[in-house]
C-alpha cells in the first residue's frame, strides 16, 4: 500500500552505496598515501593528474543533480502511512479518529477467536482516501475461513463504531511466528 517498490529501493540503495565506495577510493588514492599504495598493486596510477576547469564544473553539476534527485526521493518516498483512521469535517468542526481506536476494536473482536495468534492494524492514505490494512496471524493448522469470518464481523463492528465504512485490506498470514506459537496462553 505504499507508493514505492521495495525492490527498486534496494537496487537504488545498492547503487548509491557502490558509487559512494568508488568515490571514496578515488578520493582516497588522490589524498592518502596508504590508500594510494594499496590500490597501486591492482591499478597503475599516474603520479600527477591535471584536471581542466571545465571538467570540475561538469563534476560539480553532476553532484548537484545527484543531490537534488536524492532529495526528491527522500521527500516523495513512503506513501501515506498515517495515524489518522478517519477525519470528518462539518463546517468549522472536525472529528479525528486515531488508529489506536481501530486497533482496539479489531483486537477486542478477535480476542476470542482461538485460531488467531495476533493481529496488526495500520492505516494509510491511498489516493487521498484513508484505508486500513489488517494483518492477522493465523495459528498453524487453524481454520482460515473461520478467521476470515471473524475478521469480517470485526470490520462490520468497526464500521458501526465509526459510523461509516472504512476501506480495508485483510492479510491473513501464517509462518514461523504462528508455527512457534503455543495453543495455550498460560503455562501451568
């Protein structure tokens, strides 16, 4: 439900890190004699390099473009994780419902369902509309249909509590966490 792709972020971070390492080695070979000696085993380095003034301006321009692009990525990535579940405005009045209320309602409604290990609720702003994502961890061997019916009932209760329907994405999961969970919540 976010606006950026996780794979794209990882590739971008890898490339930025690689460029940073190469730039550090290049700068280090020009300034630090131990780095120069270490690199000289693998690459033949000239003793003196003269760089024309226009090349320095080109390098400075490229650095400026990279900085601007990095700032654009920083300020535009993400995409809407919010703590506000519902916001209603009527004239001068405004009512704001925090995601904590949504979490409490969902947790209360799913507390008696045996096959639910845990649940998590996050709210997002998607295309200028607030939506909730409910992740429910189902016990290993649990009945997913029963859990889904319980979540549907919980969402109906949430809609009645808020006085309006909220778009919801339900994500049922199972895995290591649910495989390691115990059937009883107390040790006796």
